[in-house]
C-alpha cells in the first residue's frame, strides 16, 4: 500500500497478557518510529530505527516494552505483561531520512490498545 | 518544562475568522518544524512544514517561524467547521531523527 500500515487496529488485552503490534512502513523509507499517544495528549516518542538498527530506545517506558525491525522493513512493538497504564494509541511512522523532504514523517492509523 | 509547548485550548473561533495557533520550543538546535492536524480518533496528518525564518503560505494555511524567539505559529484563514481538530506542533533537529511533539491545541470553529 501507499501509506504506513498498522495491525491490529484495535486490541483489548487482559492485564498481564503479552501483545504484539505490527507496522509496515512506506516502501523505501529508511527511518521508522514508534510513538505512544494517551488520550488528550500529544504523541510521545518511544523508539527509532534506521533500517534494521535501533538507534534510539530512550522513550520506551520500561523493560516490558521491546521493538524490533529485523530486516529493515516491517517492525513489531511487543509489550509484555500489559498493565492498565499501557492503554493508549500506538502510532508507527516512517520517513525517507534523506533529501529535502527526508525528515517529513508519515503516520499510520495507529493501534488502539485497551488493557482491562 | 516540556520541550515543545502549546496551549491546550480549546480555541474557539467563528466560521470565516482567522485562527492563530502558537507553539514554543526549548531546543535551539531544532531545524525543522511541522504542524499536524489530528481529527478525533484519527492519526496525525501533516499540513505544513517550515525550515527557515519567516512565513510560508499554502492555501488557507500560513506557518510562521522565528528561530531567535524559538516560536512557530500556524494561521488558518477563513476558518471552516471542518478545520475543527487538534493541531500538533512538532520539531526535530536532523533529517531522519525523531519528532518531538507538543500536547496539541484543540480548535473549534463554530458555524
């Protein structure tokens, strides 16, 4: 597809359950980002990949959060032992990372996670 | 202090008026500045980018940047009810690096 694709769009998890969120970036985009957006807040940075290398994971809130992009395209954000405070929209975004418009970041529709 | 600050609003303007949205940032090395629009329940959508001091116009939208004052704004002329949304200001330092977002300003345009 032409845009950033995320799945699942909606996920309800029981507290303590593990979840995996998938992101398929725009073809050819080098940079991939994960953001967390709580209700009524702006997106908060979680982690950043350039190709398969995870260059920044400073925003991951705890060691229960793990992200990977093993082949430099699709990425997975995994949350272990989910807690209620993990309920949020998880936004994936990608950018070319080069050229005049290289730092324009495009977002997917998000994965809405509710932990009950 | 957050790195990118916005008034959360809501900012209410009548249809046809000019809406003025403001944003300040703390990191002086920031080089690229963006305005995203986010409708309720949807993902952020890029509407304007600006890289140098001054004004940049695109249709009814004008972005203004003042790096000395660390201030960026978005003007929406002839506001329409369909402009009602949350407007997110975002900055970054280098191409390929992550964006830092403000908390967003909720705009309401009343018919």
